[in-house]
């Protein structure tokens, strides 16, 4: 079984805080951030694993944790990587 926290620490730009990983994404336009959130939502529904999302004008913070297990899991690492890939669509 992989060390999930070690994997989380390798994610560039992500902050590991106890059992959660978070990253703030910045966009040029408000609606780009909203479109990003929509894409994250579609991904989350497809894998049935949902992040915390905070929107503050052109900044979107995504936080991944596994609430049911009260710990960080491989699903969270996959969610962070998917978030990164979706963000690249806006750059």
C-alpha cells in the first residue's frame, strides 16, 4: 500500500493539513473559475468522490479528503491530480 501522505507531499502547490490536501487556483476571469468548478464537479460525480470547493472571485480553493474514513486516501491524491489536469485547460 502506498504512503498516501508522502504522495501528497510530492504534489506541487498543494498543502497537506492533517488529513486534507488543498490548493488555491487563480483565474483571469471569474467565469473561468466557475467553469473550472463545473469540470471538477463532473469529475467528482463520475468517481463518486467530492472535494470541498470555495470560490472567491477569481480564486478557487479545492480541498480533498475522505470524510467517511476521516483520513487522506488514494482517492484524494487522484482528485488532486485530476484538478491539476483540469486547471491546465485554462492556462
